[in-house]
C-alpha cells in the first residue's frame, strides 16, 4: 500500500495515499475563537476554505499548536488539513508488523529503521475527536 508518512515530533504516522489530496507548506491559518480545541483554524486552499487540525491532538498526543506543513485529505465532510511537524514523505508499506489494541483502527509497519502507525482518516476526523469546544 502506498502511504504518506506524517511526522509528529519523534513519531511517524501514515495515511493511505488515496485519501491525500496535497501537502501545503506553512499554511496561514485563521484561528476560530470558539472552534474545537483540536482545530488550529481554517486556511484558504485555491479559493476553498479548509479546516486545519492539530494531528497530534486528534491522536491524543497533546498537540503543540504548530503546523509547518498541512496534509490535505479527503473526508466524508470535505477536505481537511492535518498538521505535520516536518515535511511528509511517501512510502510503500509492506506487510503489517502488528495491529494495535488501541481504540483506533490502525496497524504498525516497518519503513526503513522506523515504526510507522497507519491511521484511518475517517476515524481520525470523526466528530468525537474534532468537536471538543474551547471554553
């Protein structure tokens, strides 16, 4: 399977390439004061307004609020940006090393000397992850 590797600090996550629309360097996001805690804001992508989410926060890793890169993915609700802490890269994922016991549908893969966690976009962008409101 072809996937896009998304660095989040020292960890690397992957999204199936067929869900990826494009990668944007240094997206200029406008913060939404009453938006979800996981939302970094919205940005203009070729005339289309796209929400930008802190990927680490969506995964429960405690985000840092930065988005040097945005991976724009297609979701059931339209395009969404997922933050990446460094430049994403494409890779071929071979056979899964293991499936996780976590609540998320994911699997672990070896890519070079790294362990990569494949994440399902629909699960990641489900309302229970994206709808937490700021106070």
